């Protein structure tokens, strides 16, 4: 008699026991359970979760009425305003995919993204009208519907939209019967990374991952119900590390602001009793170096996630005395923002601050709901020994890993080769299992939380007729974390070219933050096969600088 | 030109970005990240997460070596000991399904479950050897492998196992390469409910739901990392409401104990700084009526989940002064234990205790990761108005809803008719959307947190030759919450039969807690078609009693 598995019969999925995982469920629950709780604070504006949910339904309805639905892209070029927050729910509620554009990019990059992502709609803010107008002008007949998000607080600029955001919402149905995605694997967002080559790659994430990484953020951070979250992290960075959705989950309050400035941040923390915030180390550096009078009168502890670079001892120490408790996380756009955490151990308490900075400076362990982060030998795909010395590549695996790169099967296949997501970061495993980055195989420079592809900067320099060879590496910088430093070898007979001349040449070609801060002239060190030995250049800038 | 959806191409699932959701991942993470943190406390025993994980792997390996795997059932008849905790990880790690047996049941019920569930292995504790031996004797050649969990603290009893649990583990591989389930929809546990008809129904739950409801428990309760959890709730009740897995998720500490007794509970709370516990109202009643000296020296607040019945005002008030903060949750075995929560609103603070008891006494709103709980008109399956008066049936929908009933397609279909899980509980929706139970359509009596099927008790009474008709309803009871009260109509000419005689007749047929506390003789009220009007009987016992 063959064994019949009794569990394999008549126990199938149905509408009662299987629902697509989607963070859109969170906003509905918060609106139902805590309708009167404040969801959004911005200047003098206050909106409850019930009001916010209605606006999101209006947005979804108005988009649907324009024929926008599954498979369509809605791009946004917005600062951290309420419209940006609402877009994270309203756009996917229509079935469309949200593409948040990095507002610091230049017109060619924005044009590329609008074109490659096939955006049907663009929500834009006056502050970026110069870049956006230029980008739109190159799109020809593929110009999306442009919706103007009007904000009195925006600096002067041109109005580009055919309709205002408020008028667009007014045309939507507040009771719109939006649908969860047909499949939790459906795309929810598109985020372009600076990548390492000329054109950015479009990271496609899904509802399942956004749902799980939202819960994972709340769990990793012990983030309670009713948290008050300050938007110091741009929402265009991998959907604000999923935090618009996390706030839906914990029925928290989103305190919005256009600009990261301690003169704005401290009064908001004081007034709204902000409990949580995120940012690159530079955000915290700015906060702790702010005048003492700005910081006065704040008696509670603020929890701060930090990523983009390890927090230096000075930042950890400064935050401690400023009442900010720092938690170091690590991730990439491809893993929905933070997906690893330098989980604090009880035994670290009471250690000297330098020692704690060393321990907290590691990239750590997987997030609670992420499956794995580890260091593998990329040749054999086996784990390197936990000796703190053997360098391999850092890999992720789990449900908070992107679907892949949009219209880029080659890059997708490469990213997932061997059944792991390749971060491109090189690292080691410490004896306690914590992962630590040692180098970036992709040569990305992280400046003020923004990724700069060294190759893109090198390309710009290479366009100058006098440049023979250029190599750009990260130089430690007290303010920005890292800045690009260029090493340039001039063609013979061009010795009179100056740093100022080359920088002036680069400015029209690069976003401002990508322009090198310093150019060093001279012969570049090369291997016997002619490959530039960047590690030697990195050593030179490292030994010439000191962060602390 | 037809529109091509760019998101529908080349963005498929693979080993890097899709992993089956399973709570088994939690124990691995805790063992890796917090290897030295205490996972289990029991008497003088202390085991870290690393040690616990090794024991779970040994258990899985030893089971696999006996040919146990996917589709097989491993039953356990255990109190809240470390072995019971380990079984929640070790059994499903082998691929098998964990069937925790209610240790308060009698031999025929246990025999039915072992037979119906097709248990291949049974882990048992000496305390229950009488019932288990009797149950095993009826199984004939289908007797499972019996493993004896030896515990010095167990009362005297017969040894039934062919091998001791420790010897069984010793034969297992501490590095066993267990696998996640092939599909997150695979069964993880089998739990029998008392149901409403003679034979219990086997609720089959899956890895996906166990994973999500574990996270949901931690989120609903703001349960932080490192929580210390006291096992006052039997783990045989829907897998301890998923809390063995929750403790894996938050790397918490499980403080085990065999018996719910304030004389044991308070010293454990004090010694281990217990932060969280669960139980029926009776657990908290016992605690607050314990002598003051037992409660002395506990300075911290203990969070307590309460379910099974709404906490009365006296319990809420008593807990407040005893330093226990009560949260009322609601659920059933079919929804993985608690799946609705009476979420506290800020506006309730400062209300008089009776008013807070009324508000907290409601079944509430969906858990953070449960999709919906609501009241529908079962005829139309539309939501009843939120008027606090219109009675309908309470329904759940979401990912924390069972796969169905084992080998019972009829009951499964009925439970899921209309795309919602039918709780069988009748209730209303209050104006704030909170669900409130008004009656139990299934006539289940909840006594000390245990479900008693009134029909089972009636069946026992009906076996007595003098009984014409019997109806059993819940009678409010200060200690147990509810107790069974029987109304019996005797056959003509049998007027001399006494209560004592009938109770003595029932005792060998029923578990002790199911034997009626009181028998009322007389003609039963019936409808014109002969159906007993239980609601009239219920009114009689309600008006004759008063809980508070």
C-alpha cells in the first residue's frame, strides 16, 4: 500500500485563507483602527489616517480614470512632502508602479529614467522645474501627464504641470474600491540606482517584499505603535527604506520636511516629540554640531537608523550626548533599503566608545525577516571562514530582494547568479558572524548618502581633450562622509591644464555633488596589463586624510 | 501597437529573491545572532539559543532517520516543558507536522486524534501515562513510536516510551541540514478543536501563516527583542498562540513551567524578570487573588495577553494594581490563536475602570498582519451596520487562517463558504468598528480556557437509560469563567434518578472538566418542530448567576 499524504488533499488556498501580501493593507487598517490619529504633519498641515487614506483613494481613482493601471509607471520628482508620502499608497492602489526620482540628479539622468521606465504620469515640485523641464523637452511625444504638486514652501520656479495635484485628487473618488495586487509578486516600485556603468539600472520591487521589509523594519527597531517619524531620509531613496509603509503598519505619524537642516529638525523633534528618524551619518553629524540652543528642551531619546556608511566614533559619541540612539543598518536599493542590522549585544554595553564604534561599524546580521546576509567566495559560492580576514563578496538572500532590473535581463541574471544577490561589496565575516565591508568592488563613492559612480565621473573627465587617463576614488570627508577625488594623467604637452579648468569642464556634465572636490595630477599606477591600480590611489587619499 | 507590460518580463522568482516563509527561520537566526542568550529556563535548567537550536536539529535528524518526513504527523502529549518548546521547531524541521494534544482530554479523545491524525511518533510525559496507555491500547498495530520525555518534576506514573527523549536526541545529528518546506503553504501543525459535534476537527495550519502570525503577535503587542515570556498558556492550545515561534523571532526567553499556580508564577516573574505572559482570564484571577507576600518585590510591569473570554472589570482593576498590563485578544485555533486585538485608544486613558472594561471587553480589530475580522449577515455575506445592535456572524479573512480541516472536506468547505472563515460566534460591530461577541452559535462552553462541546456532554448523558433528553449550556462561574450546566428530562417513571447518580455515570465517559457542575431536572423547552430552545435555558442560568 502506498502512503497517502493526508495533508495533500483538500487543503487548498481560497479567498478566506490567502490574501496577497501588500503594504497597501496597512493604510486601510490604520484608517479603520486609528482614524483620528495624525498621519501627516507638514508645516501647519495636519492630516489624520482617515483623511490620508481618502486622499490616497482619490489619487488611485484619478489615476485609474486616466487609464493608469497594472504595468504602468508613475514617476514622482518630489521632496519629502505629504504628496510624496501619499504617492506611496495611492499610486500602487491604482495598480501602477511608483518610480521615485532622485531630486539631486541632472536632466539627462532624469530624462533617461522617464524614458526607460516609460512613465505615463509625473508628479513634480516647482523646486526641480529647471531640471524637469529640460528632461521633458527631450522626451518628445512620450511626454507623461505632468501633475504639479503645489507647495507654498517651494522656492521659485516654473509651473510645468497640466493640472495641480489638489485638482487631480478632487476629481478622484474618496470611496474608490481599489484592489490588492492580483499577485503579491507584482511590482510596487521602480528605483534607479546609480550603478557602476553609464546608465542607471531600474530596480523593480514587489508587494510581498515591501510588506515583509516594512514589518522587518518595525521588528528590527522595536518600533512601537504610534511612533513619530521625522523625514530626514529622502523618500526617493528606495522608498524611504520602506518607512512610508512602516508608518502605515504602526499607525505612526510622518513629520515631513523639505530640507535637512538642524534649524528645522530640532524644533520639529521638540514640537512633535519625534521618536524615530533615519539618515546617512552626515545627517547626524550636522545635528550634533548644531548650536546648543537649537538642541535645548528635548528631554526624550530619539531613535536613529544610520546607513550609507558606518557611523564613526565621533558620531556615536555625539549622538549619545545629544539624546539620539543610533542603530547601524546596511542595505541597497535591491534589498528594499536596510536589510542587515548591526544588532547590539548586551555584552557591548559599558565598553569604551571607540570599541563600541568598531563593533557598531559593522554591517551585521540579517534583518529579522530577511533570510540571509553573508560573505561568500564568489568563485566557489561557499561561505568564507569567520576569521575577520578572508575577503569575499557580500550576498543577500530572502524575500526582501528585488524582482530584478527593468528591461535588463543580463544585469538581472548577473545579480542573481548562483542563487544569491550579489551586492558588489567586498567584506569579511567576523568571529561572531557579523559581516563587515572592507571595500567596494563597484567603486561607488557615497557622498552625503548619495551614490556616485566613479566611472561616470571618470567618463566626464575623459571627455576633456587634455586628459589621458583618469581614476576617481572616494576621499574621506568630515562633512559628506566621502567626496570624489580624481587622479588625472594629462596627455604629453598639456601640463598647463589646471584643476579649476578641469572642474569647470565637468560642471555642465555632472550633477553638482558628483564633481570632484580635488584633482591630483600625475602618472597613474597601473598593472602590467595597463589596468589602473585604484587600491593604491585609495591608500594615498586615506593616508592623506583622517576622518576623526 | 499593443501595450507591452515591461514589468511582466524576466522578473521571476529565483533562489535569491524568494524563500518559503517559515518560523523555522527564526530559530536559526536567533542561534546565529544571539547564540549565548538564554532561550529556555526550566527549574535549574538553562539553555542558550545555540544549544536549543542544536537540540532541535538533533530532534529533526533523529525523526528523519526513522523515516519521518513531509506528510507525517508527530504527536506530543506534554506539559509546558523544554521538550514541548523544542518540538515546535524540531518536528517541522524534519518536514513533519506537529500535533500537540490537549493533556486534559480523556483516552477516547486522545485515541481518536492519534488515529485520525495518523501519528507516526508520540512524545509523552509520565503525568499522562494513564490516559495515554489506555489510548494506545486501542490503536492496535497502528501504535506510533512512543518517546518518553523524562522529567524529574513529573508526578509518578508508568513509563510508556520505547526510548527516552534524551537518548533519541543523542542519536540525532547536531549539524543536521534541515530544509525549509518546499512550499510555504505546507502544513506545520495539526490542532484538534473540540468543535460542536462528537468528533473533534483537525485544524491544519501552514508555515506561511505561522510565520506571519508570529510577526503579528510581536507587532500587535510591541513585544521587543529580548522579551522574557512565562509559559502560563498551554503550548497545546494552537501552538501556544504561536509564541514558541515568536520567541524565536525576538530571541526571547521561554520560562517553562508544568503547572499554572501563583505560588510558582510569582517567584519566576521575580527571578527572571518576566516581561510577557498569556492566559485565560482565570489565570489572571488566580494571580490577583494570590496572597500579597507572593507578589512582593516585583517592581516591573508584566504585559499580559488575555483571551478565551473578555476580561471583567475586576480582573482589569486587579491586574492594574498587581503591575500586570492586560491586552485583550480574540481568536480561534483556525486563525492561529489570537488574530484580533482590542487595540487600546489614547482616548480611553483616564476613563473609569468599568468603562475601560466595557471597551476592552470587545473582541476588537484585526491583528496587524491579519487581513480582516468583521461581522457579516451570514445570509447575504454583507457587513452589518456598525450600530452595536445588529447581530451577525463573526468572520475572519487573511493569511493567518488555517488550510482547512484534516480529511474533512465537508467541514472545510462549510468553514470557508463565501470566501470568509466562519467563526460560529455571533456578534455586533460597534460604531468605532470594533467587533463584540454577543453569543456563541456553536454552543461551546469555555471553562478555564478549555473548550467543552455541549454536544459531547449531552451525548454522555444520553447514554444513561433514564435520560429522555439533555441540553448543556454554559453557566457563568467566578473561578472557571464558565462551567457546563445540564438540563435533563427523564423518561417517565424514572423520577428517582438523582444528580449524583447521573454525574457518577458521566465521569468515566468525560474528561473531568467536562462533567457538568450542576444538573437541573425538568421538561425541556422545545420548538414546534421539537428542537430544544437552548437560548431559554441559557437565559435561566444567566439570570440565576452573576459573575461579578
